[in-house]
C-alpha cells in the first residue's frame, strides 16, 4: 500500500484516461478573465517569437557555431544541449512550480534569465575576429545549455499556466492567435534587420542579433505582469531530485495513456537530430549565403504561424490525437524533401530549397500539440509533473546527436533517410494513443 505522501507526485490517482482537468476553485473568476489572459499570453508569445527568430535552431545557431567552430560533431552537440537541458530542468522544477500559488511568477523569472544569457552572448561576440577566442565554443555551449534549461522551465510554466487559466477547447485558439501573430511580427523583424546583421564581417553581427534577442525576452517578461491569475493554495509537494525522477519512471510504468504518447514522442523527436544540418546542406551543397539564411528563417516562422492556426482550430474541434498523427506523418517526409531538393537543384535554383524550412515550421507546432494533448490526460494539479515527464522522454534520443553529426559528414543521405523512417514509425504509434477529448466531453 502506498501512503498519501508517496502519492504527492504519483500517478495512482490518474491511472486511466477518464480523469481530466476540472477547475474546482476560482471557476467563475477564471472564466471571467479567460479572454484577457488568452490575449495577454498571446502577446507574451509574440515577443517570444520575435526573440526566437533571431536565434532559430535550424539556421542562426548552427550558422553561428560554424563561425566559431565548424566541425559537424560540434554542430551535432546543439540538439543534445538543447533537449537534455530542456528536459532535466523541468523535472527538477516541477514540484516547486506545483507548490507555487501563482505559476506566472516562474515564467517571469525564467524569461528574464533567458534575456540575461543572450545579453552575455551579445557582449562576447563584440570581440569576434579581433582576438583569439579558442575558448568561445566551450563557453557558448555552456551558456546554450543554461539557456535551454531556463527555456524548459519557462515552457513548463507556460503550459501549466494555460492549463490553469484556459479551458481545454480554447487552448488551440491561444496557439492559433499566438502562432500567427508571433510569426508575422517575427518575419517583419527578420526582414528588416537580419540580413544586414548577418552580413557584418567576422561574425560580429551576431552581437546585434543576440542583443536584440535579449531585448525581446525582456519585453516578453514585462507583459506577464498583467496576467490575472487567481492564487492557489500553497502546495507541499516534495522536491527531492531522486524522488522526482522516480516518479517520472513510475508515471511511465503505471499510466497507459502517458506511456503511449511518450513512446511516440521519443521517436518523433529524432527529427531534431537533423535540425542543425539542414542549413549546412543548403550552404555546402547549394552555396547559400546570408540572404538565403534570412529567407529560410522568415519562411520557417511563417509556416509556424500557418500551422499553428490550422492545428489549433482542428485540435479544439476534433481533439489533438488526430492532429498529432497528421503532423508526424508530414514531418517524416521533410528529410526526404531536403535530400531530393539538394540533388536536383543548382546554385542558381537554390531558392526552392526554402521549401524544406517551410515544412520544418511544423516541428515546434507538433511539440506544442503534444503538450496540449497531455494537459487533457490528467487533472490540473498533475500538469507540471506530466509535462516534465514528456520532456524527459523527448530528451532520450538526443544523446545520439553528436554521433549523427559525425555520420552526416560520412554519408548524409543515408542518415537523413533513416531519421525519416523513425519519424514515420512515430506516426504509426499514434493509432495506439487514447483520445481524451471523448471523455472530457462526457464530463462537461
């Protein structure tokens, strides 16, 4: 028999998909302020998207690492530091977040930390090309890991907060509005600023790029002060790291619905293993330059907005399982599209390679869709733990990223096709996932 203390983060109360988030306190207040909070969170996301377009993981960050380092295996470290940091930190923070009466507080803190870290990068980039900086790749990777640890906790806070303030059938609306508005603003910013900064010699333009990114994170944090969040009771969940990670394993062992989405997510996230290498393929094979990089960034962010709108609408209307299935099958074709275009295009026709980045915009949208799906699997009090559990599962395949980077230098065509097959198998696993919306509708 398990006692009550052992169940503080356990899944024993949530072993079946028939239990769903139901607001028990502050129901009327949350409903009254729901539209205000939806628009405020959307505005926050707009500034986050504006910041993110100047540090896009498929284009800007790999290109920057090529400037200060260059080797494929080092470029392959980016997904490892990215996803591992995003996964471990949320698990460690999940109990603290659950105990906080106001979840928005952690969002403010982590967004400001993200701003500080990019401010440090901006300062360091001022000396690029002026002195020897052999130490810079190592320092960059440390800052990069710290940034994504903050990002992981920030996203956990955001998803927990929307689970608290926004009803399930309106979360897709938040994703749609935030995604489309954020992408449009980000594209305008990139069009007018990014090309000129990328053209500054010896990589010193990255000082402007990262400085602007830092400013946008500051603004994103500032707007959170107007979120209206009813305070919960102070929680008492235990936050010992060992217990938190044991609860992750127990959740995967005992909660069937979570187990199924976790396995699908682990296979899908292998698509991130190729993220740093799409821009490399375009530059090395097709001779792309700064203007092409700017166009890839803009097109990818446009597709994030479009796909956010479409998937948000259909997720609210039909549930997120079918949306995840379509997204995963679509993402399975992206590596094949990239390889095919690199084979048939010439440096004169390389503009068509932009189609690859149009499709890559579906990746972050798919991840958000999976988080929205998990929010419907369990009651509100369990959201931080279950979201962080999904994050841990999505981290596991990324340990192979440096190896993939090394193998890409050996035979990139074969590696791209293998990843495509793995992501396709993730789509097949969605046929075993439960549809929580059916049970949610029966309780509403």
